[in-house]
């Protein structure tokens, strides 16, 4: 992504990873992507009572070029999906996605032809947040969990090793067709 | 109060607010200061009878009531050797998909045995779809004082009606012994397996 | 090929029926005389609550839920038992306070002892009692005392569970068992409030016991297999056709998450009415049992998983090399479309007529019989069977081999005294229930019995509308098929052929026999060949011109090839070309064939073997390429029942990712660079329909006449045997509860025969040939001396593999 990716691995890199992670997580700039009722809770989270500014992320950016976190708040209709993908593509790397609420995460109760059954069909999702809609504390909880992930993100050679490891694990995992119940 | 020029009235609001009590909830740090309201709909819980047997009978009425189709249940037959609930039937598979669940509480209203209730827990976010599907072991209420983990027999001399009438107040000595005996047998089997493996 | 009822007869019958006109809730309704009020009310759209009155059982008025008011009658009357009279004025609960109050009162009584365990009950969600308690019951009960309780549930057979608390004493189950199935193993016992359903000493091991679960209007009868597995609202129901026998039952498959949860009988008045047998109802776990998940190819003697393109390439290469020297064995379990695809593939892609669908004991004159009398024709129908004054059964046990035929015969026997005559070694349980007259026959010598049929039986068959039913076992008796056909000609009776497997009739119609092209066209007839060739888009000269080999001949040819190769190798000569270079085998279980050891050796010896299978079998063990195919729930298709009636069914699982046989064959044809054969079912059906049935001559070339009756010496007997409905068939695997209702395996001999070898009743009799011995408890049965009967394929009695004998062979008896 940047110069930090080019650094050699080892002791130096772990420290760089820590510093970069700390910097990244402390200045997440969310893109506005309020789609339905969840957006009301997302706005509340940004406002004074819950105050996302405490995490350095109070300004929701209307311009994707200046954002690195997309909070998909609400059900994504089939027509909105390409727009959402476009906005995601316009965001610079590194970038993250929180799928806020049941509808964004899985379609929720709108199991029909008009609604995308989970925004992860369109963009990769880092954190899934249940709730209909989730209360602001739940969104904050999701953001803190995302912070935790960002803090521990690997870089460079470490990242490549991690990707290989994840790939191997995914290949060995139970295929969805063999899962039962709701996992199917 | 004298009328301030419009340019200054905005600054006046800001200035005045400095002396008001802060209403920001310091969420992760001071979480307990702002508990949810009593009727808040949080994560579900599968309750137990006083002796530790499960209340769920696997009837799937919660799944039927669910408008989002978030619940999956499979019942099974309680046998004399493996009893999880009083009566004939228990819920062998119980899954709630929190990515579908809209926390409406219709499942709670549908439950004929008060097996399913909702807690105040709300920190459910996770980083994978399958991690937000809660299985039976994630949903079951913790064992309280006087409970022993199923499978075990009903309290001697009682039947499922007595459980519903509230006549069971805790696990009996007999049930404790049964569970301890089973546990010891499992431990023994494990040790033998390990011995065989070595 | 489709069976149609005789319209003229029906119209005539309708004209003769006397009609009556009554008034129900102010609406005039005209119905045939004898119609009960509850059915007449249905015609006006009035639904009267009922528990004890399914249409196919006799009225009994046991539950009293259907009380209505009839003007001029002092008390409310049960509408399920009172016939509508001319001018009768009826008020149902909709217009009569009295009727509504009476119904609500009865409902309150019924609910007094009914437990409130609907959440736990398997019937909950589809329960007439639940529904009618909502529509006609009082919301509040006035009964506050302790309800009557019974221990629950109790097993009345391994499969059927009885919960007496829930029973409302409608007696549907006992009446079904008594009136329809004729197995009165369950009865009402005790009196008053303690009245309950009970069984005697015997468990409720009826072949039709599952129907009682379906007709039970409460959750009193449930099945061990479906117990607590699902609820009605999470099941997806799809209509389907039973794949277990040639009766062609319409079924409903209920599935959840791509697993079949249960099967129920679907209402089809022309075929199975509302019933089916326990095999069709419960034997479905095999569908998902150890399925083949992908193609396998043999490498260094071991089968290993392979991709579809690799496996298809290998199979196509091997089969292509053997073009003209290949053989196809298709078993009898394929759908009509799949069978047609095999018939077409063999004749076009493999350029051979060596195709046989019969994986069972066959006889020399069977192919001719099937070609001339069965293929592409319409046999007698169920309706004709029900109306027939007399029915002759030849080597056919309806209860064991085609249970719905048995139910139809039994209905006719009960309703209009149909005369059933059976040519069999002894009166079986099923023929006893049909009050059948026995014409004793030594197995293998049925032709003699038919020739010497008593004059009164002949007279019976000469009545118009009589029917002769020939079972597939008749093929093994020399001359029996010819004798039955002659008898039909002489007496004017309809002749029907009833195979055991669901796919055999369809395979006959589509030409899966040597010398027989689709629609009953003889291969040797140039006109027939031209018709088929033009439909298939090949030159008529490209089709084989002489009849090919059947299954035993293929097996023999492979053995001869091996011998030739060996002698050539010994002499140092160059080996001549094989007769059979490749085998394409689908759905054949080796142990179904009488000389299974020879078949297995052939499978091992044949240079190239392709197996299309759903699960690992003895055939796949020897195969060079194994291609997995769909089971019935994963494909659409048609089974042709014994009447010749098409029973199409749709895919149950729409998302299944397996290929049906026809599609795999089309893929193979692609790899062989042949013109595309139709691969989807609608296209196959269209091609079969456009071909239609053959209108020309259907020769039945001279066949083996009757042989002499075998004359067993002392300590010997002639073997009689047939498959029981519930045995160790591979399509019943994975269902232990159903297996528990199997009949115990016994050997049957006459008292004199038993005395001859010194085995008293109940002791174990050993039956042996040079290959093996079967020892079973003996049951002394009234039957001709010198005959021993064994179940063909039961757990302790596997005649084909242990004795390697066919019925009619002579076996040795002894004491174990």
C-alpha cells in the first residue's frame, strides 16, 4: 500500500506494524453510507451523546476519496449495490467495511428479490453487526472490535504469510454445502 | 437577556455549553453506568429448570413465529439414557442467526415453556458470518446454584407436569450422583483412549 | 401408451344411477342416491367438522363431531352416516343453533382427556383436531379435573408409535386395518372412558401400517422414523412417484434443507386412491446413504477421484474403442427417459443391440412375450381390475410384489365379491386375505397348471371384463407366459404383466431389451428400423440388424472370450477379437441375478467397465470408470406403472448438482463426437412421444414349450421362492424401524415333506444346493408335497447368492 509495505520484516517491521496500526485505527474516517433506519442510529452515534470524536472519527466524509471506513447502515437494494461498490472502489487503501444491522449483513427480514442478501455479496466485510437497528453502543462496540483488528494488521512479508495461512485454512474448512441448519 | 448580534449568538451557545454537565456516555469505559432499559431486547437465552434440565422442548414455535426466519430448530427424542428436558422431546439443534434476527421478541411470546427469553447483552459484532450464528451451547443459560448439567434423569417421582407446576426446586442428590458417575465414566474412557493411543 | 378409462362404460353407468335432491342450508343439491349428507354438503361448499369420516372408509359415526339438524328428526344426526333423502331439509352448523351447539359440545367432550402437548406432538400444525377446536370448539374448557393419562408413547410395531392420551376414538386406524388392508392387528379394547386402541399379542406388522399414521386425525399414531424431526411448516412438499415398485403410487415428499424427512401417500383415485405401502412411505434413507460424490477412475488397480472431463474422456475412449462389441446392462430402476437414453446410446453410440434391463431371473420366452404383448401397449387398468368379476394371478403375489394392486383386488373382493384365483404353490397370507381359490402349481411348471385349469375357473375367466395378471416370475417357468397368453385369447380376459421394479415397464416400452426398439418395434423389421433411425437422425443401415445378447448371454460371452484368450495365449497364437470388449452398467445389483458369481466374474474379466451409479456397489468395485448419477429426488422423469400409465414426477430438490443418467450419456456422446442426443427430460419425452407405439406386426417367435414337472426324489424338493415386500433390498437400507416390521423368515413345506426329512414344526430346516445351505425355522403349510418355499432375499435367506438357485430348481432338504 505505502512505503511501510516495502520495509524488511523482523523486529523493525513488528514495531512499524504497531505504529502503523495505532495510527490507522486512531484516525478512521467513515464514509457516509446511511441507507435506512440504521443510519439514524449511526447519526446518533456520531452526535454528542455517544460522540465518535472520542475515537478520532467524528466527521463522516461525503467524499469517498477522503474516507477509509464504510459503515453500510441499512438494507442494500439491488439497485444500490453497484453504487455501493463504486463508492467502495473510490476509497483509497487501506479501507474497511462495517456491515451495520441485520439487513446489511444478511438481508434481515427482507428475504426477497429486491434486497441484496448481505452486503458481503458486493464488498468484503470486516465486521458484521447484528441488530435491527443496533443501538449506538453496539456500533461503538463494532468499531472498537474493528480498531482491534486494525491494530493487529500485518504488513509486507508478514501479511503475505498470513494470507497464505488464511487461504490454507479456508481450503480445509467445511464447505457450505456440507453445513446444516442456518449455516447452509 | 439583551439581543446579541447574530454573529455572536452562535458563539454564545458554544460558550454556555462549556458550563453544562457533559451528557456524553463514555461507552466502553463506563458501560455499567448506562444499562439498557428493563425491556431491552438483547441476545437470547435458553433457560433451564431448577435442576439443570433444559426448558426447551424443540417445538419450533419460535422458528415458526420468527418473521426473519432467523431460528433453526431440530427436535429429538429424550431417551432414558440421554435426557435433556422433562417430557418426550428436546431441542437437539438450536441455532439463532443474529444477522437475520431483528430482536422483535415474537419468539419469546411464542415459546410455550418460557425456555427462550432475552438478555441485556448486546455486544454481538464479529468478523465472520458463521461466528454470528449462535448454537445451542452459546445460548444456554449458565448453570446456577443447585443445577447439574444434563443429560440426567428427572427428579425421582416427578414427571414433566410437576416441572411445569414449579415443584422442582433444585437438583437432588440422586441426580448429582448420576451426573458425577457419568462424568467419571467419561473421564475413565478418555484415559483409556489416551492409553490406547500411546 | 397412456391408459384411459372406457368413457362409454362410465357414461352408461352414470345414466343408471338414481339421483336424489335435498336442501342443505337453503341450497338445493342433487346427488346420487346413497350419498351421505357430509359429502353432499361438501358439494355446496359447506364444511362440516369430522374426525371419523375419510371418504374411502365405511361410515361408522364414531366421533359425533359432524352432528347436524335434519327437519323431521327429533335429535341431531351424524351427517357422515345419514344418507341424503329426496326432499330432506338439512341445517348444518351455519344455519342451525342446535347443530352448532351439538358440535361444540362434542368438541368439548373430545378435548376433556386430550393432553395439551401440541408443541411436542408431531401432528401439531397439520392436525384436524387443532383446526376444528379453533373453528367449532369453545375457547375455554369447563373441565378442571385431572386428565386421563397413559404411559406414552408405546410401540405397536417398531415403526408405529401409539399415544393413547391423544386418541379421540374415531377408529379410522382400526377400520383401515380391517377394511382396507385386512390386517386387523389393532382393535378397540376396554370400555367407557378407558376405551383405547390396543394390539393383541402380535405387533402391528402390516405392510400398510403407515397409512394409519396419515389418516389419524390427531397425533395418536406417529412413526418412529419421523418422530420429532420436523414440523409441517418447515417442510417443503413436492408431489412425486414412488420408485419402489410398479404400482406407480403418487407420493408426497416432504423435505427440509435438502434432506427428505418423510413421504406420504398422495390422493390419486385412479391409481393408489389415498394409500401406499410402508416401503414407499418409509424406505427413503437410502437416497442419501453413502452417495458417490464425484467421478472415479481406476489407476494402478485403485479407484481414485477424478474430474468430470477426465472421467468422461476415459469412459468415452474405452467405449469408443469397443464400438460394436459393447453391452449395456441397465437394471430395472431407471426412469422411462433414462431407459430411453440408454436404448438410444447403445444402438447409436455403441452400435450394438446387446442391451438388457432385466437384472433378475429371466426365461427364454420372456423377451418375445414382452415385445409382442407388453411393449408400447396399454394393459388392463386399475379401474378394470376393480370392476373385473374374476382375476387370475399367475406367479404373482400382489401383496408382496405390487401392494396397491393387492389393495384394489381386496376392495373389489369386499365390494362386489370378485373371484380371485391364484396359480401358486400355496395360499399365501395375501391370497388368503383375498379369499383366493388356489390352483396348486409346482414352481417352474405353472404352464401345466394353466393348461389343466379346472373348468369352473375357465368359466369364471370367460365372464366379460375378467383379468389375468402375470408376474415377472412367470418368465422362469418354461411356457407359462405362452400358456397365459393363450388362456387370455381363449377366454377373452385382459392380460396384464406386473414386474416388481418401477422402471421395468418403462424400459420395455423404450426398448431396453435385445431385439426390441422403442415403442415395441421389432429390431428385425426393416420398417421399424427405418422409423427409429429417422427419429434418431442416423442412417437405417447404421442400426444393428440382428437381435443382441441378453444378460446371461453377455455373461457367457465374456467367459468364452476369456477362455479363447487363454487358449490362444497357450498356443502362442494371436488372440481373436472379443465378443464383448466393454460393459456399460447402470443400477445393477449383482445379487439380484440368479448366478451372481458368474456376473461378478464377467464384470471382473471384461476389458473395460463403465458404471453409472449412485453409491458404491459390487459393480463399481470392478469398474474402470465410475460416473455418479442422480437419485429420484434430484431428477425429473417418468415411471411407467404396470398398466402402461405414465407417472411423471418433477425434481424434488431444485438445487441438486448431480446429473441424471440421460445427461451423463449425452455428455459421453459429446465426447464420442456424435450428434447431440436430447439430454433434458422434456426433449426426451418429446422424442419418445413422436416415435409413439409400433403399429405393425409383433411376432412372438416360437419359444420353449413347457418342460416336464420336476420330480424330486426323497430328501429333495422343488424350490419355490419370491421376494417379500420388506426384505434386504438395497433401497430399504438405512431404515431400521421399517426393517423391524419385516416378516420373520421361515421355510414352508407340507406336513408330509417335513415328516419325510424328520423336521417337526418350528424346528430349523436346512435347504441346500451344491453351493450353499440356508437354515430356517420350518412352518408347516398346506401345500403340495415335495415343494419348499423360502423368502428370496430376506436377511437369513438369500436364495440367489447362497443357493444360487432359481425357483423350480431341485434342492436338498435336511435337518439342521
